[in-house]
C-alpha cells in the first residue's frame, strides 16, 4: 500500500515529452467506491510572486502509466484538465 505522503514526494512526469508537471497535492476519491478517481497537482507560475494563487492540474487515474520509486509517469491522452481557483473550466 502507498500513502498520500509517499505519493506527494514523487515527481509527476508526462511520458510523451518527459516534462515535469509537479507533485501531487491532493487526491479525488469516489465517496461510494472509495477508489481514487484523479490526482491533483498544484502549479505555481514561475513569474508569479510568493503570494500568487496556484492553479491545479487534475489528472484522471486512468492516465497514470506507472508509479515508480521516484516518479509517476502519466500519459497525455486527453490533456490534463487545468483548473483555476478551484473551479473547472468549460
């Protein structure tokens, strides 16, 4: 079994181009089944200041290719859904 704190230490990497997306900040869990539906990454603009609001990237659990000892590899089958200020776009 893997804990959330262990997952948070792993870098999330996009398998198509090797780009680092960030680290897991939270999980979305189905309240009925108890299964993880998606992982949530916090993304802070590099140009922003310390007080700027971070955006979120939500990646569906089925986009995860492999969870390794140091990284989590994800596929970009439908592009991670970028959320701003906690509200879904579109």
